[in-house]
């Protein structure tokens, strides 16, 4: 398995900490990785729904604030989805 980013490793470590038996870590993670990735994708949809990003572009507030808010929301969503992809791909 490839080395995970600190964010992805923290998520994996949190999941593995739920197992009381260290022997389960190896095969348990193989089963959990797709589930955890799906949960992170659902989290991204709840925290920063695509519809919110689209509406942020059309918001009638000042351009600098609008751009900063949009960039922050987009970055948050992208980072969550990147962790999900990394965990799923780096099983």
C-alpha cells in the first residue's frame, strides 16, 4: 500500500482504533475502506452541496467576499473528496 497523506492516515487510524484486536487491522481495513470513502463523499455533499457552490457564484453580495467564500467552500469539498479517493485507492 502506498503511503497516505496525513489527513487520510488520520481517518484510517480513527477507523482502526475501533478494533480491539490488532490482528483485524489488516483485513478489517480492506473491508472498511470503501465504506469510509462513501461516508466521506456523503459528508462532502452535506457540508458543501454542489447546489450551494452554484448558488454562491450567483450570490448578490460583494465580489471579493463572494469569491473568497466560494473558494473556501470549493476547497473544503475538494479536500474531503480527495481523502475519500485516497483511502479507496490506497487500500
